[in-house]
């Protein structure tokens, strides 16, 4: 997955800033910048700004938007400890968990990944002390 040109609200235009693209508002459909702003991104995916361009545009929704270059962000996810090997390829299977107040809940149900996504384990970040006694490890993954 390469770098993508898109537009973000000017106040968010900082290298390293991460966001999840949730799709577009109805007002976006008629915008002359729709293709570069919206169509380049996949809804439900997490992106990270890697560089800024010196161009700004007016936006009906966000006011000013800036041209940026993004790539899909690495995502931290809870995985079964038996799969935990740096460099390994895994298929995402989000943990079904009802413990919404658990400190690890967002890692068991991370935004930016869908069940069935193919990912490479970039790094292992430590064991998770799961209250349901599942053997989980926190891993940083990249979609492949």
C-alpha cells in the first residue's frame, strides 16, 4: 500500500497525525475536489499523514483543508499469543468481547481493520492481562 494524496482539515495537517476515514457527507458529492479528497481513501481504514503540501482549499464541511500525503497506519491489535511472531502474516479475527470498560477493549476491536484482513506483524508490544483469561499479546500490524 503506497502513499496517497488527500485533503484533511488544516488544523489536523501535521506529520504523524492519524485518523480513521469514515466516508463522506452528502455535501461532498458535488465538490470539485471529491476525487482527491474522498475517493482516494477507503472507508473504515486508519491513515497517517507522512508529508504536507503547501496547498489549501476551502471546504463546505471543514473550512480550510490542506493537501497531504498519507499511508495506511500501523495498528495495535490484541492477537492470540500462539500467533505472536514478528514478521508473521496473520488474518485478522477481532476478539468478540463485551468488556467495553476493559483497558484493552480498543485493542481487541481496533478501528481500521476488518475481520479477514491480511496483516504482517511488525512488532510485539507485550502480553495483555485479559480479564477473561484469554492468552493475548499486543501487536503492531500492517495490512498487506
